[in-house]
């Protein structure tokens, strides 16, 4: 980490977390954050994911740039792909503040934002204005006051789908009441069919991913795998934030909302491995949850991930972490004489038993 990055992070951590988040987006948009300018790339790191060509398998998870305010600079931060949002059909303020908490002792974050965003139309306009580069996806959700949440997901596809390279159906946020109920097999299948029908109306086919919760039992994981196969979705992102508070030491541990960061690593990786085995490796998976190093990314890929996403660790380690993870993966693959295809799923049996 460069000195300027250390100073910047230290200054941000003296502020309210949500204000610091907003200032980091503003700093990126203003060109004040040092960035490498191009994604880390090598023949060992290149990934073909659901028809998308990634220069490396390290992506940015949804939630950081909800409103697509810093797309161009994020494309120069070293990532292999980026996910924006979540976007809902109509703008909404989200839950009351405070709603973001740093758990520094635990290297974790709790948020209860509640899909605060400026709406699909505004987000789509900014995404459309971006230049060429790495794949950019959009996480899609439902408005809190919607009377037909499944229809909301399809509506976002109709409004913003053409501006994205991929779309992620988010039924796993814990911060919108009863949203996770849509992960049940029957409701999920109906929702996905509506989204896929909307996707098929777009001028060009976009991959559709499903983002699931880490708080699932084996039966629920099996049900999701079955629905994914039946609906022929293009991939699954495992996982979103957790409701668990096991092992936390921070004074903010009792705050409601979704927990992300280091404490999520084991739980999310176990779900990932079980999902890899339940799908027989036939559905592309993106591993997210607690990744803070190249070793963590390596284990996610061993558990079954085709690619990974990071977010919470950036709050503690800055954007230089992107290059550290990608370059670290490249070096480990070179030293082991392996490819990402060799590595993927090689530890799924082990992880699924933990």
C-alpha cells in the first residue's frame, strides 16, 4: 500500500462510515485516487465466464458504486469485471441513518442500507455513457413498497438491461423485508422466468446471475441448484451478507443488517463448495465473502469459483488490494504450474465438509 493510500484511508476512517463511503466515490470520480490504469492481465488469469471475457478473475462486488457514479475510474482500478447497483425500478432513499458500521476489530462491515439508489433510469444513463473496457454488470432488486416484487426485477431489466454486460438477480439482501423469501424454490423459479423473459427482449443477450445468501441449509442449497438448472441461468454469486454474528468482538456487533468482511469467509466458502458439488460444476460460480488476500481468492477458486468479488476488504486495504490479489494469484499459478481450470473445484469436497 502506497503512503498516499494509507493517509487517505486513515482520514476516511475518522469520518462517519457512510460519509466516508460517499467521499471515496467523489474522490474516485475526481481523479484523486491513484489507480493502475488498466486491469491486471495474463494468459493464466484470463477467464471466460458465461460468455464474458475477463482479463482476470477479480471483480468488484455490488454495493460500492450503487448509482454508477464512478464507473470510468473503477474500470481503471485493476478489476477484471465490476458489478454496480443494486438498482430498483424507482428511486428510493433506503433505511434511516445510521445504517453503515465499521467493525474494525473484526475486519468487517454491517450495513442495512435497504437498496438506497437513484432508480434504474438514472443508473442506466450513466452506464450507457461509459467507454469500452472490462465487463460491467448491474445488480437488480425490488422497491421496498412494491406490491409485486417479482415484476420489479423484470422492470429493471426492461429499463436498464441494455446498458449492462450482465445482470444479477438479488434476492438475498437481508435489508428489504421478506426479500429472502423469494429464494424458496417455487417463488424463485417464477421470478427467474420473468427476468429471463425480460432479458430475451433486449437487443443483445446478457448473462443473468443469481446472488444467494450464506444463511442456507443443505436442502435450500439443493433447491437453488435445481432451480438454476431448470431455468438455465448463467451463473450464481455465492454469497451475499450474513445475519450471523458468531465470533464478533466489535461494539457494533449487535447492529441489525447484513455482515460482510472477514467473519463471512468460512461460511460463504462452504456454501460455495456445496453449490459447486450440487451443480456438478456445470454452472459458473462467483465467490464472494471475506476475501482479503490472494490466498483467500485461491481458496474460493479451490472451492468451486470461476471468479471472485471483493468489497469490504477495500475499506481496510484500499484499491491497491485489487492488484495484490490478481498478481498473487498469477504468481501462485505460475509456481504451481497450474491453470485456473485446474484449480477450480479441486478443494470443493474438503470445503463442503467444514
